[in-house]
C-alpha cells in the first residue's frame, strides 16, 4: 500500500456535527460532487454503517466500489478500507477530528487517503490526484457542515 496523502481544514462546528455529516452516507450525492449513488450494504450495530457501496463519476473515470468502516468509540475518528472495486486495487483513508483554535466552536478535520488503482500510475501523479480528491472533499464537507 502506498503512503497516504494527508490534508487538514478547520471547520466552524463541533466534532459531533461534522461526524454526523460524514456518517450520513445516503446524503453524499447531495454534496460530494462526484458521488452519484450510495448504498449502505451492512448497517452497524451502533447505527452507523459498517459497509457502504459508492458509485462515482468523475468524467472519464467511473467506478463502483465498496468500503468497510471503523468508527472510533470517542466519535473523533473514522477509518475505512476497500472491500471491492472496479478501478481500485486498494484504498485506505480516515477522518480524524480534534478541537480547533479559539473560543468559538471549531474543529480541525484531518483527511488521510491512499489509493492504488488497477492501472499503473506513477507516484507523483497518484499523489496529486489524492490531494485534489482530499481538497475537494474537505471543502465540500465544510460547506455542508457549516451550511446545516
């Protein structure tokens, strides 16, 4: 598995509000641009999804894949890994939330992602793609969280 790319963004919200948006998979097509359809394939005992299937359309790249999720008991982190996919050989990622600076409610959200495709891709190009995905995802998450 390649080394993950990591990026952080501060959001004006409590961690619980951010994690609620992250865990609301059926709503992803409303705010996560390239995600076109989502299906929770295995609900978890705690009410959060254990497995989720995504259909993604990013122009020339289309994929359907399933991820397995692990939720931290303290509600401040979630991680996932690829169960199956068409274009992806592996995927590991996580969101980690920690208190942000200042007196107003804020949270620093750190997103880590490592993706390996079934087609060969040189390291610098893969890293650039991961960074674009993370930047887009974090900004869309912040817009969704701060707008709700």
